[in-house]
C-alpha cells in the first residue's frame, strides 16, 4: 500500500466534500502556505457544516479510504461543540475537524474562497480572517504567523475589514502593536 502525503489526503477529502455539496473550509497550516507562509504540517484542519444525517456516509467514505475514525466521536464532537480527529492509516498525517460554532468561525466561513493550489481546488479562509483567527488564538507562534501573513499579503488585504474584525474580537490593540 502506497504511503500518502498531505496533498494526497487533501485531494481525497476535498473531492468528497465538493462532490457531496458539504460546506467546508480548510484552515491552519495548509492555508498558511497558500497565504505565503509555508510550514511543514502533519495535519489538515477543516471547518465543516456536516448534517447529522450525513455522518454515517462520511464515516463509510473515510473507512473505505483507509482512515480511522469513530462515528460516535463525530456525533459527540458536534454535540459538544468540540472537534474530532481522523487518522490516516497510510501515513503520519491526521485531519482535525470541527464545526462552525462561534462568531469567529461564522464570519470567516461566510467569506471563504475557492482556490486552486497544487492542482487542487478547495475552500480556504481569507488572509484577513486567518490573521484575525491567529490574533484571537494569541500564542507566540500564532502571533508570528499573523505577522507573516500580514507582511506577505500587505498590498492585497482589506484593511477596513481587518480592523473591523479586530475591534469586534477586542484584539485591535494587538493588531496595531505587531502589524503596524
């Protein structure tokens, strides 16, 4: 059995979600690379709207493609507004999945965009929303990531939206201190 890389997994998952009209958005390390901040990653982070009635088919697809996941873990994660992890049996990679639960997720999801990256087509958060999320999370690495995206995307950013979101999430002072 051939070992998969992160892009093999991304292709499988996003093709299933796209073909099934399941709303999703890739966030995290993959989108950092897209926004100009490449980093090695051992996971794919996904925000998803997955109806309870579709969980069984999702699990069936995953298991048929050599992923390890528990249906009850998925149901519990959505009920508890948490996340669940899908393990790839053919590599060291995993997929961390969570629903769209709070205003940060909802705002970002409403602005998601479809991109082409490495011959794949999938939805990601915008650079502005990636920056806001990183500032909200606030670890030293997150702040470095936010600054890196800002520096690489500076001429392409909607600064009015970015500042509005920073005010909304009470992080404008952090934004102004490290970005400007």
